[in-house]
C-alpha cells in the first residue's frame, strides 16, 4: 500500500504552538469557550494568506485579521519552528513507522507548511519525524491540489484533516481519502458525506483500521475493498 499522510492536524500539534505564541504576543486575548477553543490547525478551520502562503487562522475571538498576520509573521521568524511541535497522539509516529515496516506500507508525508527561519521546511519536517521514531521519512512540501499529487505519486490512501483536501483526493485521483475529524462523524461536512470520504477520530484510530484491513478475515477482495468495508462505505 502507498500511503500519503498529512502532518499538521493529523500528527503534529500545531494548534497548541500557535495558541501559545498568540497569547505571548497578545496577552489580553482569551481563547473562545466550548467548541471554539480550537485554532486554525484543527480540521475544517479557515485559512488566510500571509506573504503568499495559506496559513491557519487562530480562533482567538479578540484577534483581528491584522493580528493574525502579525502572529504568522512572528512564527515565521522562529528558527526551525516546525521542529518544536509536539505530537497530537503521543507515540503515533513511532507506531506508524512500526506498522509501515510490518505491513510493507510505502509512506509519503505531505505538508503545506510555510517557510520559517532556519532550515528548509522539508529538512525540519524530516528531523522532527525522525526524532519521534520514523527513520528516513519521505517528506513532500506540496502546493496545489492534494488529489493531483496523490495521482502523480500513485497513492492508494491519503490521510488528511481538511475536508477540502480529501475532496481533492477523491476528485482528482483513484486514492481513498480518510478524514481525521476529532469530533466524530456527527458534524462532518455534507460534501464529504456525499462522496463517501472515510472518517476517523484520530491517527491511532486510522492506523487501527489500516492494520485491520490486512487481516484475511475482513470482508472484501483486495486491500482497498477491505478499507472501504471497515470505513462503512461498502
């Protein structure tokens, strides 16, 4: 199986890092309560453009658009910022590495991260993955449609936390898209439901599913048919 895996919002906890930096720069700002405590790193959140790059919006209600831009300009000045992030689910990257070896998965890590001070985004990302347990990672800093990239790389499955990226995958490639949606399936966008995008609550749940798909007792002929069955799409 050839697997494409997004990083921020799936493996890397960009949300916490952005929130901490925002509160350092704008100490009077308070996070929203309830369901709105997320940042733009979370699934389905909006993007804005800073210096020509799309970046997540931090959901602090008192931040203006100008302050959002100031935040990202400051983040981009931090040397090797992408190496400072934590994992969303501790140990998930090492587990992915172990499963990839055991089941002979070819994994390509996909990211649209903007550049920062220090090394290239690709090198920062590779070092971060290696530090957390994935030896010799293949990291691809992408621009444009994830679907066209999935098609060009011949990917079978793409894991992502943004519905629009999953829609690109199913529209422009033969790959199966799996949406990481932490709140579960209750508020998944209707567009994702219409094209039968698979939904999981997190990366470990996704790895459970992909590992189970290799079991011979799971219904379906072929790996992708078993993945569809386990996602409830067949």
